[in-house]
C-alpha cells in the first residue's frame, strides 16, 4: 500500500470518531467499549495496521519537517487511567524525537497563575515543521476548573470578571485562539479518550494490586472519580462548544486500549495527510549547484 492509500484508509477508520461541528454532539451516542468493525480476535491485525499507520506518520513527519511551514498540535484529554500516556507512547513510537515535543500540563504554578490561562500553553506551541503533543491542555480550564469552581476563585482574576458567563466566554476564547492558530499554519487535532466508569474502576484496582503500578495511583484520582457525572457533562459541553472543522475532536472509545491506539494513529495520519505535505522541490539553480558538487566529489 502506498502512502496515499494508507492516508485514505486511515481517514475511513477515523471518520466515525471525528466530531467537527459540535451542535449535535452527545456523549451518550459514543460507546466507550466500541471496537468498530473489529473484534477482540482482530487485535493482532489492528496492531499490525497501527504499525503501518505509525510508519506513514514517520514518513509524513519527514515531509512536515522538510517543508517547514505547518506545525501540528495534538491535544490529549481524558479522565485518569483512560490511557493517555500509553497512546502517546505507542502512537509516537516511530516518530523522530527531534521533530516532536511533548508537554504535560499539571496544576498551574504561581508564575503561571500570574498570567492568563493560555500563556503557558502558548509558550509550548510547536514550531513550524514539528509535532507538539499536549498531555492535558488549556481545556483543563473548562473541565477540572468547571467541576471545581473553587479553583477558579484561586486564579487571581479580578472578581468583576467572574460572572455566570465565564464558561461561555472561555469556550469562545478557546475557539478564537484555535482559529487564530489554524489561520497561522498550526493544524490542530484534539482527542478525548472516552473510558467508562466501570473500566476506570478496573484499572484503578489493577494499579492498587500490582506493585509495579502502585506508583501511578493517587488518592486524588479516586476523589475525582466521585465527580464523574459532572466531568462527563463538562466534556460534553466542551466538545459541543469547541469542535470545529479546523480544530476537530476525536472521541476515542477507550475501554479497549488496542482500539484506542489504532484509531488515534489513524486520526493523526488523517490530519497529516490533509496537509498535502511534500518535500520541497529543488529549483534549476539549486540543481545546477548540486551537479557541480557531484562533479567535484567524483573528481577527488
Ligand atoms: P498521570 O497521572 O498519568 O501521570 P496526569 O495527566 O493525570 O498523568 P497528574 O500529575 O496526575 O498527571 O495530574 C495533573 C493534574 O493537574 C490533573 O488532576 C489536572 O486536572 C490538573 N490540572 C491540569 N491543568 C490544570 C489547571 N489549569 N487548573 C487546575 N488543575 C489542572
Ligand atoms: Mg493522574
């Protein structure tokens, strides 16, 4: 299969999970246990397919880098234990680390709180020619902060600016910010790893039982789990308000890790493929220069 065929195939696989106009989006229409047209017995085939997507991604990344015009921003959002880290690790495994930057956003520091909430993310945006990965992002500002309004109170904002419209305003600002990026050559692709509450419980219990995974568990994760319904409402509204053609969300079923990774890889290939990346063409003057060097080298 050539690169164009792989891009087309990936587009087909990722399409059912792409949300690029949010008005009708409802989380209840997205099953976390979905494995599309595949079954557990197709797992190995899906892994092979994913490897092919990762190879395509690497080939596209080379062109992205050489062309030095577009930047690609991949945003990952999810509840704990949904598998963000695993997707990032597997999906990016074939990519040249020099062309890729990963940033993990935690609770903002004092310095970060002295600025608007986009500041720290803006500083970490990928350069042209690169792929930037945000493990969490400014979306936390309408997710965790919305679920826990006391965080908003500690954000040092002038009180008169905190009105009942604050979330609508944040959605609007995020949409405008992303449109600005898109208009300046940053291709944005956002992922929500949609894990079910039951599967999260299973994974937490697995972490608690397994000594090699205990370090991953924090009691804060279990506390956040108590706010599940609020989080799901916040995710739904966020996706409704911020899914656009130039910055789509992919709602990835996340109860089966192999399927999550398979679709994530396909979505990234689709995103890169849509940029029609090509190696820069060498003009006649450059060709003549190269021919000259070739001659000199052969003479040596
Ligand atoms: P992992 O647990 O897999 O290492 P993680 O992304 O969950 O990865 P943690 O250090 O456990 O990393 O959690 C980061 C925490 O920071 C999350 O609870 C998240 O909600 C919080 N956070 C991120 N951005 C903000 C923000 N802008 N305001 C408040 N809290 C935030
Ligand atoms: Mg965590």
